[in-house]
C-alpha cells in the first residue's frame, strides 16, 4: 500500500517538475523569438534608411536617423555592406543598359565623377559611421560576395570593372579604391 502512495507522490512531483520546466522553456523561447523579431525589424529599418540615403545622396539625414534609432554597430555595418552591394549591381546594370559606346563612356564618366566626389568628401570629413582605418577584411569580404554571385553577374562585374579602370586611365586619373578597400 505504501509503495502505491509513494508512486503517486513521485508522479505528482514529476508532473509538477515537467510543468515548471515546460513553462520556463516556453518563456525562454517566446522571449528569444521576440528578440530575433526586433533584430530583424531593426535591420530592415536601418537598411531602408541607408538605401534612401544612397538614392537621394543625403547622407547627413541618414546618419541622424541611424544615430537616433540606437542601432548597434554590427547591424549598421551589415546594412551598409548590403547597400554597397546593391549600389554596385545598380551601376553595373546601368552600364549594360546603355546601348552605344558613347552612352557607355558617358555613363562611366558620371560614375567616375561620383566616385571622385565621394573620395574628396571622405578625405576632408570622414562620417562618424565609417571607421578612420577600414578593416582589412573589407576587400576580402567584397571578393567573397562577388565569388558567390552567379556566373553571369561575375562576368558583368568583371567587364564593368575593366571598362571603369580603362576609362580612368584614359582620363589620366589614379585608381579609385572602393569603400570596402
């Protein structure tokens, strides 16, 4: 008789332990899912801010919005890297949208003028979000991104880069290092 009472007591204790542990696990996972959702929303917000700045060329407003949003540095770096990739492909696509050699040369000149203006801007006043000494993994990470692109995109990037550098040489300008160099 006594063993049946002990079994019932242990069964009750086991049920209580399982319920308590299950409750703790449910709380943990609900908080973790909520945290992941907040991180994704923050990344989306900062990506939109940076994309808008790149499209409008109003980087000061973007800097103010990013600082006011209290985003962490890794989120900002990922968003900036993604935007650099997007802008790179946008310029490559723009180059191949031009039909004649004269149009392509004019397009390259506008891209080169923009890059020269960017270099002058960063040489005189470096934005607070960009480190004074870029990390050495920047160049490698850009090449890693390029290597992950489909073969057609890699070929287009290569052809655009060759045309860009050839036009720089024609204009007598020094090589321009990109933002990830």
